[in-house]
C-alpha cells in the first residue's frame, strides 16, 4: 500500500466535499440492507447523506437544520463523539436520508457550505473554547439534537472549561425571557466533554439577546485565561 | 465581534482568578432559579463558586477539600470530564455553594492557590502521565469524589497508560496496611480515561508510604517509556 | 523528587518492554488479593500480564490474540479508553492471566512484537485516522473484544471522522459474502470515539477482500480531506 499513489482530489462517487473543522460530506446511494439494519435509523431510506467533523456540534447541526429545510431529506441520527482534536468538546456525525440520492447530495452540499458560515461562532484559545448558534426558526435537526421547539427561535451556547459555560448560561437566562430546553454538563447529556451547554427557545429577539450577552461574558472570561481565541470563520451574530 | 477589543485582564465580577492546568475560578452571586433547578445540586444555595480545569482531578479536588474546610461553604457537585488537553486523563468541574458570596469567593481563592501547590504531584511525559494526592485528614470534597473516610488519611494515584496505574496500585496496597476505597479503570468509574486510579484510606503514615512507593514505581515505568515528565509545579510529597 | 535521577532503561521486574503507539508491556507476578477482587476479572490467576497503549485497539487486540494462542495464558479483560493522544479514537488496556509468570511474560513479549507489526495498518492524517485488522483464525482476544467466531476469519475496520467508517463498512459488506459481527459508532459500543467501526466474520478470502476494499475507499476519502497519513509501521495486508 503506497498511500502517495492516491490523489488528494477525491474522485469517489461518495465524496461530496470538505470544509473547515475537519468536516467531510459524503453520500451512499444505496446502503447495504444488512448494514442498514445495524444502524438503527429505520429502513425507509436507502440513500444516505453523511456530515462528520472532528470539531464542532451546534454549528454543523444548525447547518444540517438549514439543509433539511431546503431539500426533501430527513435527519436520521446525530452523534456527538468526544473529539475536537485535542480540545475539550465534541465533534459530530450526522446521517440524513432521502428517497433520491440527488436530494441527499444537495442537502450535504448545503450543510458543508453552512458549516463554513456557522464556524464563525466558534472561538478556540489555548485554554478552552466557546461555541454559539442561533436560528430564527428551528427545524428538524435542532429539534432532534436539542429538543428545540419547531418554528421557534433557537439559541445555543457551550463553554469550556465547563465553568465558563455555566456563567454564560446564567447570564443568558437572566438577560431575557427565554426557556431552557437543554442543559448539559460533563456528566449529563454530553460525551463527557469539558463543557456546560445551554440551549434556549423563545421569542427571536430575546433568544438572540441571550446568546449575545452570553457570548460577551464568555469571551471576557476565556480571554481572561490569558490568550486570544482563533475563530475558524467570520462571526455572524 | 472583535475579540482583540477585550482585555486579558478580566474585570467581570464573576472572575476570581486562574492558575496552572488551564484552571479558572469563578463565582455567581445569585444563580438564576430556572437554571439552578436544572443543575440538580439542590436549591439551598444561590451563591455558587466554580473551579474548572482542562487538566487534573485529584489535585484540584484536594485543593477544594482544603477550601471547604477553611470556609463556610459546601461541595455541591464534582464532574470529571474526559479532557487533559490531548492527554489520557480527566479535567474537572467543581461547584461549591455558600450562604454568602464572600465565603464562596474566599473558598475559590483558596482552591486556586492550593491547585498550584497540588499540581506539583502531576507528571506528564510524551507517553503518559501520573497523578498523586495525599491528605492527612479527608474532608467533604474527597469524600464526595472518592468515598474517602472523613477525618482519615487519604491517598490517590492515577497512571496512564492504564497498565502503569495497575502496577502502582498493586505496589501501594502491598506496601502498607491500607484500605482501597475506590478503584477506577477506563470502563469503571472514569469518563473512559486511559488510567487506572486507586484511592486509599487508613493510617496517615501507611497511606503516605503507599503513595510514595507507588510514585517511585510509576515514575520508573513512565520514564522507561522513553521520556522525562514535565511537572506543572513542585513535588510536595 | 528529582525525576532525572531515574533511568530511561527501566530495571523493574514488572517491566517487559515498550513499542510503537505509546505501548507498554508489564507483568505482575503475584497480584495483591484485595486489589484482584476489585478488578472483577475472577480470582483464578495471580500472575497477570498487561498491555496498554495510548493509541490503537484492533492491532493490539490482534497481537494479544496471537500471544494467547502461543502461550498458556487467558485474556481476562479488554478496555478501550477514549484516547489516541489527541486523535478521535481509542487506546487499549488489556489484562492477561496465567498460572506461571514466565508464560505471562512470554505472552506480553509476543504481544509487543506483534503490535509493532499490526501498527502497519494504522493510518493517521491531520484530519482523521483509519485502522484495519485481519486474522485468518480468530482466537480468544478477538472473540472477547468483538464477538469474533473462534477459528473463523476476522476482519476489522475503523474510520474517523466517523462518516468515513460508515462508507468503508458499506463497501466491505457489499464486496463479499461476510457477516457483520460488531457495529460501533460514537454512541454505540465505543467510548464516544469519533469512529464508525465494523467487525466481520466469514470465509478467509472474503473477509480479507472486504477489508482491502474498505481500506482502498477509506484511504481515498481520508486523503481527499487534504493530507497524507503517517503509518506507524509497514502495511501488512
């Protein structure tokens, strides 16, 4: 096996593309039935779309949320591995299904493109990281992953080391009239990541305010640990 | 969002300080009641103190043990995320409560100061790591985290790769008349860390001897893997 | 404690050796009975052999499989910590038992030697990793770890980011008449690693073909993420 004989320009039919955060998008046009049964995602769809990253969770899930809204596809599973390439958080592994492979491929193309956008609210320093997400109208992926209320505004914040996440959560719920829809810690709901995570629902302006106030506080605390974060995109909130 | 507009000298009221091992200490003077309910730590205390690190567990828990003894505060929760910034162990996320925010702040100040001391028994090489802790008289944090017997001597050892931890554990229990109070492996009790961990109780001299003999053996094995460990403090045992 | 006073040439009786992937091999000639009870591995054997690595799972388990076949020893436990030294997979921690310490030591020597060989099917790039294993006749370790059928051919593949693992799995089961014996994802069966893992049983030629086709596809996708993998050995399949 000489790996250098393989091109970095992948020509396989499964390959859709890659983007930031070690994210790859793939399609399987007709999944093997024996394997599909093991996957525990139902047996309706044989055309599957896959989005999978070493780093990031809320951003990619929000990207898939957009993708599913825009195509005839359905979210079948969302896994949050303990990864982030040496940092304290999650990666992601998301499986979509569709009746038509071209729908699935289009969904993954959209998800890759939006992942690049939503990576703008990920802040990674030498000490820890912060992640934020916001959607004016939650769809199927945000509902499946975080119990978002379909059609309502959705806000998300994660902070690592975990204590920063709790301070952000406290500031967020105090800042505006919002409902907590998911609360996660190293022991509750995460894959033992070093994060406190809060997901919010409510009125769009209130949810966005809550996320922005949490972001300001979280950045002040993270930067107070002594180094400035890198941002793998452009902040969009 | 221009992150460079934020100072590394954090002026937020929640900020207490930072120390080695990407540790941050924070206080929340009056936690939001909706969030407090989600936290599953009881509702008695509204002033919370937070200690949270990317790396280390026993050292910080021993530091909090000292802090709680010295102040009118109580340990409410101890989480062990799978972290260590790319290494095979845990970080920590500890929540304290108190009736008075100044007590809580003082507890976190003590915990930060003692974390710097106890980090002297953490040894991190290119291949793995070792962590040791000892307390002549275990308090509430060590009891909550490892089932220590209050008022008795407490000893702790963790080794990674895990097999080194088992050899240390064997040497420790053979070396002196001590009781095993907690045994942890990648599958049992840890957050899937690559460690065998042993916590001991017993007579002070016996427990200390057991930890010191384990440390000697563990260092010989870890260094036998080919590189010398860094120590993020000064050995104190 | 001056760590520089300790030699990198370990002379302890427990030390057997080290090899690639931060792997250490150790023996305990007579484990402490109090500790043995905690280990939950039965009480028959007091001579224990330990193999433990920061990185790799199937390779080391296949190495132990060979070692147990060649000696009078038994596999007592196999743990898969979430490690890989910052990458998205597992390390391993394997405990063997034997009536005679020389048998156990010999088993660990064989396991170390074979680990170096089997590390040739581990491919680690800047974006993710792939691991493959194959045995013409599965023994006790592969049976214990992955439900292999004793005496039948065994094939293994893991891909990270996880989506690459699913595409490899699909190609493998389509390529030949093989049975799925284990299917693992970040949420199922792993320690929250960022992998999809498939273990196969069946006719030797079919299983080997399935692994080789999966390897080709997996390498094309991993390299399509933009960088070539390092291989900590020489590919042997």
